[in-house]
């Protein structure tokens, strides 16, 4: 793994090409260990939630999920009732989904919805799309209320590179430039702002969230675990990665990279010749497949339970029934056939193995070294 702050994804792709051509040797052997307690300790899980999830920017979705005023995302993924919506001026904001009168939840159902205002079902207190308190029935029954102070509790929210970022601590500033550590231009390079939300699945998984991150940072398993699905598209153990702040950019060569070797002046394509993934600290994975993009966010619910939120973005909205069917089949293949049946399968199986006490630590070799680096970043942050 290389540390990098200024080179773009093209540089990583060139390193892969040199590896494929034998100009650069593969990484040398190593044996690194991660204690099993980091996946099982309840106190550790609480600390991770407080420090990593409530105080760092979180990826909540893509701007194309709420294109019109009144479009909203309702979610409790962080253990808080939240709503992210677009107001009448087109701005995106996030609020606690909680009435300021008696604390009742305003919007009941999680998911995508459309609202004209937010009305509490208890006493009909009404809030605008900007979070401001608009109406109190029988207001004369209250003494000296300052309605300006009774707006919904707002969380720092920003749309950047097409992604909606939310920080779940009210009043705490969110510094996205510092958080992204220079990776923003990469996402623009992959066209992320112009992609469109296609579909989403949310799964409750019986394992620690870090086991899933480990799987996505492991180039060792690709042709083995995925041998009957996506594995045949990749040569074995041909991957490169770099760190940016506490984020990890990875590129796994696709078979097409060997065709580029035969060209005098190879024209490398970021999606054709490799599959790039970005592990955005702490809990997000962006995967740039040849035809579409996956955004995966992991939200721990307990040491051995995780919400796995996977959204598929496509270059454009489907223009025909045939194209809609093609994207639907592509989503089913990656979401159910690869992620659920293979990556999640081994993560859940590993959690069961951890409960047995057979291992006091997990062993990682040089082809899994990015996963160990990820754990080192968590230790630094905690």
C-alpha cells in the first residue's frame, strides 16, 4: 500500500499496469493480527458509535434521491430519528424527526417520501420544509413562547460530489474538506455528481460492521469466494491501494488490463481496466463498476448487528423498459448474488466463528494489508 495525497486514480491504474507487466514486484509476505475483541466488545461498539459515527460526516444518500422540494429521506440508521429533505428554495437540510412540543416522532415510516410540511400527529404542531415552526393550534394556551427557538433541531448537512453528507451532532461544524483529504476530485472524475439514483436495498446483518469492511478491503478472496460470480473477470491478486487521510483508495485489475499491455500507447479506462473502490472512513464503500456505481453505508446497531445500506447509481435514468430491466438484473446480481450470498455470508460466518473463542485474533497477509491499515486508523481515531 502506498500513502498518497496528490495523485489521482490514473496513477494507481498505471501502477497496476506495471504490476501486470512484471515491472513492479508484488508486495512481500507479512503476517498481521487484529484482536477478535474489536469485533465483539459492547463497550468498544458504543465508543465507535460515539466517536466515529456521531462526530464524523456520514454518507446518507445521493442528491438525485430527493430532486424536488418536499422530497425527503426518513431514517433511523444512526440510532437517531432523522429526516433529510429538500426545501422550497432547493436547499438540502437534515433535522431531528422529533416535535419540539412533547417529543413525538413526526414522520413515522422510514424510506423515501414526499411532504408539504411536517405535522405532528399528537397535537398538530406544524413545521415547514426549512424546519421552522409554522403553526401551534390554540397557541393562546401557552405563555411566552418564542417560536423562532422551537424550530426542528438541525444537523450539519452538505451536498458535495452528488453525495449527501450529514453530521449527527447538532451544533458541531462539519469540515468536509478536511474529512475528504483531497479525494473529492476523484469522485468528480468518475462522474458521481451526474449519476442518478436507481434502487436501494437495506439489510439487517448478523455481524460486526468491521467484518464487512474487511471483506471489501481484501484482494485475496476475489477469485476464490467469487469464483462463480464476478471472480472470472479478475486476475488473481493484482491490486493496488493508497491512503488519503484515513480513507483507502483501492484498484483491483480486471482481465482487460492485459489487453492494454499489448498496446504501444495504452489508453487506460478507469472503469474498464480496473474496479476502483473507496473505503471512506469509517463506514462507507464506493465501488465504481463498469456500468454503474454502488454506495454502501454500514451502520452498527450492536456489536454483532449491522444495517447494510446499498444504493445503485446509474449514468442516467433508464430511458426504456429494456434498460430498466437491465439495471434491475445488474442490481440483483451484485446485491443478492455477490454482496449478500458471498461477502455478507462470510462476514456472518466469521462472527459465528468469533463467538466460539477458537481465535484470540484474526490473521491477515500482505494481500489483506489494507484491512489492517483500516483497523489502525480506527485505533488512532478512538
